[in-house]
């Protein structure tokens, strides 16, 4: 494609960023409550941070803090139905990445939670995304990271 740049500059909550056009993830149905926002990109918040910014390409003020839930909660299970797999063009489970939104309350970082009820599912090959609400009795809707840290510490002898 002659004349079409492979990189674009977007404004984000973290300042201006140069992104590759082929890193844009398309959400055919938007996100819950954000149906008209369809193009997002993942931006690393800081080196060695477990958190990413899911930044809307067209709205600099819309960026969601997200994380891979599995380092914090290895038993987390996401169910995808047939229609969801079709929207995401899933051919293999290896194409799938799961992210959850993160809430860090102002002045109370120790109360940080992962939203387990509305995971964001990505087909990393096709660059497609979908938010897939879950009804899972095995996990709370919001999981406090401090609980994950307690579970990982060895019990005192």
C-alpha cells in the first residue's frame, strides 16, 4: 500500500504514542456501555508492570486499565459460546488472550480489584476483540489483588 503509513500517532492518557496500524484491535460490538468505540490498542503502562492500557484509538480520554488475570488467579475460567467464537473467528484456543479490567481506587491502591464478570477476549491472530460477560459461581465478580498476594505467601509454621 503505497502512501499509507504503517504507523500512526494517537493521544492517550499516557501522552502521545506512536502505534503500528496492524496493532489495532477491532471490537465489532464495541465494549459494554461503549458500543460506538470499536478500535483499541494495547499499550504497556510501564516496563515489568502486569497492567496494560486498552486505549481507544479515536478517543484519547478512553483508556481502560487491564491485566491478564491468570498470574493472580490461575483457576479463573472463561466460557465462550458458539456465537462469540464466530464473532472472534476462533479456530484454535491458542489464538485467544483473556484480559480483565482493573480498578485502582484513588488513595487506596491496596484495594485494587480485577473485574472477573466482564472479561475482554482477544483473538490475537485476527486482531478482534469482544467483551464476554460471565456468570461464574466459582469466582467473585471483583477479585482483590491483596487476596491473590495472601494466597501466594507460604503459611507461617
